[in-house]
């Protein structure tokens, strides 16, 4: 059944409060803390790489958790891992197809972050002078990171890298349009509150979950 879009501004704000009310974005909802330190940022980055792949998003989340729980919770540790060990962990997490290629991407991503930024993506931010266009450009030069991955990563880290806001990925925008909350990241930022990048991260993360989990009826019921 089609979802009825919300038209009243008060109803929109009420829904935004509900969606953002638990104070967690997408990554934190699934157990990945979003804080401005090297390991957290890198975990969100490889979670984003996995989420951008086709297939069930839950498998992507489970795979990212398996990588972290294997002890590869930082770029340096993942870079030191063996290819065959990465393949084993990825297969055990349910990945299928060319798992070797995915293992290569994750290994190359980790090694590049180590080589360029000493394992710390905050150095990427510094190199970009906290200018969002430059940050995105530097991100998309990393192995396995295209514009979609950059959207997913920035959607989460705008909570702590305030300058990149507003960011909303295609899933969040699809939910926003269907619910009548707007058609752009700027529209959502207006509802979340000016300068509230953390609250916006919670909102767009919640919207992405609504779309991925097909919870429209629950949200509007």
C-alpha cells in the first residue's frame, strides 16, 4: 500500500522527533560507535564499503562486525592481516561470490589509510582543511570508496565532522520523499534544526533504516 505523505509542518516535526529520538544514527543502531577517533572512523568506513554492495544490508552489518571482532578494528590491524584470514572471516560471515576480491579491497583500503594517513582518517580531514568537497574527493581516492560509499560514511560522521553536513544518502532521501519530509539533505536539515549536524545524522540514519527495513507502515501508523 502507498504511504501517505505528511503535509503539516507540525506533523513533520513530530515525526522527526520520533525518528531521531533514540539519539543514534544508522551505524550506532547496529553497534558501531561514531566518535572522532581513528578506530571508530575506520570501522564506519569499512561498514560503508560493505553496505554499498548489493545484497541484504544485514549481511553487510554482520560482516563488518565479524571483521571488527576478528581483531581488525583499526586500519593498522586490518593492514597486517593475511589475505587468507580475511577470506575465511568474510565467508564465515555469509559473504558469497568473489570473496577474494572483497578481501583484497578491504586489505588495500586499510593499507592505503595507513600509508597516507598513518591509520587516522582525521588526518584526511586535516589535509582537506575541513572543506567538504575536498574531504569527499580524498575519500573517493581510497580503494573501494566511490561516491555511494562516501555518502554512507559522511552520513554517519557528520555527527562529529560538522562541516560536511547536510548529508543524506539515497536510502534516507527515498524515505524522506515517501514520508513527505522533503527531497534533499537541506530539507531534512531544516527539520532537524540549523547547526544540528548530530541530530541530522540521527534522522537520516533512521530514515535509511525505515527504507531498508520497509517499516513505513509502522512509522506512519
